[in-house]
C-alpha cells in the first residue's frame, strides 16, 4: 500500500517539478486570478460545505467557522492582491564604488515545488492560508492536511481538484504514513504547522535534501494579568481566547498568572462571564465546539484526573461527557509543576491559574521554560508592559487582548525556537516561499574590473 502511494507521490512530485518554471514565471495578474478563484470557492461555492464539514468533524459552530477559518483566508487573499505587484517587482539596491559600472537588484523568485503539512485545529485556515502565500510566490504545491478532520479535508480536496491541475496544486489525504512518504521527496520548501515533536521529524527529513523549512509550532503560551486592569473586560477576553475552538488553538492562553490580590474577584468574574457566553449549561451551548476525537478527549480527561490527584483545586467546571467528546470549560488553581497540566501544552478548555506577588517571579518562571508562541499581558501600566516585553522572548505578544495579533497581516506570525522557525502571513509568508535571488549586472560599457590583475597604479589610485 505504502509502496504504491510512494510511486504515486513521486509521480505527482515529478509532474510538479516539470511544471515549476511555467508556474514560477506567471505574471502577477495570473496569480491574482488563481487567488480569486480560491476566494470565490471559500466565499460562495464551497462555504456551506466547509461549514458543514467542520461541524461534522468537531461540532465547530458555523459563525466560528466563518470568523476563524474562512474570513482569515479571504483576508489574506485580499492583502496579497493589494501588494503582490510591488512584492514581485525587482528591487534595485545600491552597488558599491568598487563595482563601478555595475547595477544590482533582488529578484523574488519562486522556490519551486513546495509541501504544506497542516494540523486539524484550524484545518481550512492553516492549509489554505500558507497556500495563498505559496501561490503568490509562484510555486507548485502539494498539500497534506490532517487525518483528524476528514470531512474538512475531503471538501478542501474537492476545491483543489476543481480549481487546479495537480501538476500545479494537489491535495493528498491520509494518515501520518502519507506525510512520512511525502517527506522523503526533495521538495524546495516545506511549510509545516503542528506540534514541536513532529516539527523535529519534519526538520530531520528536510535536512536530507537541505530543503528549507517553515515550522509553525506550539507550546504553552503564558498570560499575565496585573492588578491595574478592568477585570471584567479582561476576563471576557480571556474566555473568548481560551474557549474559542474549545481551547484547541495554538495561541490560546495556556495558563494565566494573576496578581494574588485579584484571585477572588477573578474567579467570580470568570463564573459570571462563562455563564453569560455559554449559559449555565455549557454542554448545551451552540457556541462551543467539541474535542476533535476520543484520543484527545482521553488526554484532557487524564490531565483533569492527574490535577485532582496532585491536589489542584478545580474552581469552575471539571465535568465531561465521553459520548460527545465534551469537556466543560474549567478553571484550575494550584496545579503543581509536575502535573500534566503544567508540563504539556493543554490544547483544550482547561485553564490553570497561578498567583504571583512580584512580576519578576513571573518573568523568571516564563524564562525557565521554552520560548512561547505567544505571550499576553493585561495591564494599564505601560512600565509593567515594557518591563515584561523587554525581559522575555516570544513569537508574538498581544497587549490587553489575546489572539488578535494573528489577524493583522502586517505582522509576521510565528514562533521562536521550540515554538517555531520562520514566519507566515502577508509579506512574511510570501518571503518564506520565495528565493531572494541576487543579481549583479555588469554593464558592457564603462565597467572597471578593479579586482582583476594586473594591479597597476591606476587601480591603486582609485582604491586610495
Ligand atoms: P501534529 O504535529 O500531530 O500533526 C500535524 C500534521 O503532521 C498532520 O497533518 C499529521 O498528519 C502530520 N504528522 C503527525 N505525525 C507525523 C509524523 N510522525 N511524521 C510526519 N507527519 C506527521 O499536530 P496536530 O495535533 O495536528 O496540531 C496540534 C499542534 O499544532 C499543537 O502543538 C499546536 O500548538 C500546533 N499548532 C501550531 C500552529 C501555529 O501556527 N504555530 C497552528 C495550529 C496548531
């Protein structure tokens, strides 16, 4: 079975390799036309099928699908449409006097045949988002979405098959083995979104062919709330950021540090706004998705059991429904450092909270861990905000909100070291799929080859 696929993938790869120059030399107008076709599919022809598929995969609410899956890709396309002409223009640069008679420019050329491997948590956004950048840069692409959201993968495949020839863009469905087979091929670039563990596997495979990689990974994103904020407003934002997609979001707050003086008010406010967002019976709310599958449900359930065994206090929530892969939005205090909750990326609707007395304790704690994908600060005090930003490292930071940094295409999106390598979105995403080729052109008249012997007095004088 794998051998058969292996040949099929190699054939697909080779057909794209043959086609790469004709795709790479397309005009910006031709690329915009392709992006418009994709936009039309998302906005009109396939919108309802995508909504239905995401509901079938993990009961993702329709409006959440529109706002977090479909709209961000359309927005990315619109951003590229506004800017692509200038990104593709050869960029003139200065040439030093020692190269008299020459001119220089940078040509943004396509890398070639690219592989995009995506995760299940925002399957449309994280498959088609990078695809937009790859198309803009003029590449051919093989897409491999996650096997955990099969309904959505099927619709995405139908879209790709309708819009593109597979020697330009193809989508391959399948399990991890499919990914492993694809990773053996000498792609010109691999754009991977997923866990740090699999990111390492991807990077190792890429090194065989010295393929460049973008790794959009995960980890534990800390959130800090000091004692100067409007707590109700902050809590609402945290609930939005943590429980959207039921916490299955790479940049969701993973755990929160609050000033110890606001603990009681924080819990009361959390309870009040949880009820307001999802009613007192959250399991019946139509604004909450479900855990993607039984394996991840069991993982999260075991985190809750482990926290209880290690004497953590579940202040809010803690219930679950196995038949529905439902975990109640949960607030936990005093989770010990050796608990699964504090050791792993949670990726679910469980929020551990730690209290602090002095902000430098928080900074030391964060710096003792891997660099996070996102770090959030809620404060009215600009000195505190600056102190935290200056003394920590993270892929991105949003001040007085969370998640929103993802939506600004003028900002590079990505992690740092364990949370990622390379950036996506807008110009930064375009560059990941681009080879910035240096071109120095010596003019046939008036050039002086200073570097070439004989080293005579005339050349010496020019240098002096
Ligand atoms: P994952 O790493 O398990 O899987 C991602 C993709 O890799 C899937 O398509 C899967 O088929 C493939 N894969 C899995 N194991 C593989 C292997 N051994 N060899 C080759 N390919 C393999 O991640 P996931 O569970 O789908 O997604 C959750 C993770 O992704 C979290 O860590 C989350 O933080 C991260 N994430 C990061 C971002 C970001 O933009 N930085 C966005 C979303 C999710």
